[in-house]
C-alpha cells in the first residue's frame, strides 16, 4: 500500500539524514531516532493541513473532491517519501566527506525540496486525471502546496532537526521549540 511504502521510505531517509556525526559513540542512536521522526513529521504536517484543505474544498464548492484529494495526497506523500529515500545515500556520502553542519542542513533542505517537487508533480498528475475536462479541483493544488510547505518547515523545525552540531549533545527534542524555522533556513542560505 502507498501508506506503508511511504512510511518505510521516510524512515530510510530519516536514518540517512540523522547519520550526521553518528559515528561518535554518544550519537549512535541518532539514525534510529531519525527513522522515527521523519515519518512523524510528514504525518503531522499532513494531519495539520488536511482540515484547512477540506475547508478550501468546501469554500470552492467542491467538498465532494476532498475524498478524491485525500487519496491523491496519500499517494503523492508516498512518492515524496520514495524520492527522499532515493537521495539518502548521497546525503550519507556527503556526511562522510566531513561537511559542515550548515552544508549538511542545506543539503537536506534541497533533498526535501526535490522530494516535495516530486510529490507535487504526482499530486498534480493524479488530480488532473481525476478532474477530467473540468480541472477546477486542480487549482486547489497551489493552496495545498503553500500550506503544506509552510507548515512542514515549522513542524520539522519544532521537532528538532536530526542534524545536531558536533559540539552539542544528542537530544530528542529541540530545547527552544517555539523558535522560527524560516529564519534558521534563511540564515543558512
């Protein structure tokens, strides 16, 4: 099923993503934590966005499309997770080259951007097929993309990036969870 494939693929990427510095004895659990966190971040982001998307479907007069859109979103999430898992080995190889924390973070931002693009292409294609000649539900895609992107960045930030600087101890949650992920990404760039 798409759900199972998506969870496994997201867990694979989570393990790869969080392997930054994992060769240190005090960080050996990081890949395991990342394998749990990435699927959770994707699931929480989706669950937070779905009520707003349902409202948008209703406001556009296409509440009947929510069920179809829900199935399409689930499939596209699996596509995005598989895209993430496919770049995971490259991220690990880059870590082995002893890159800085900022480079590791930027590489993961790019990886999530590529995966989000793959997921949105899959969602767009699937909704276009479902919509037929009247493509009005496809216009809701732009709203979903913006909403999911904005919520996803902040949820991932609050959950604590699994890329922890070498001089900081491993921690499961961010000590300052209510800071802004957008400012942190802008600083890195």
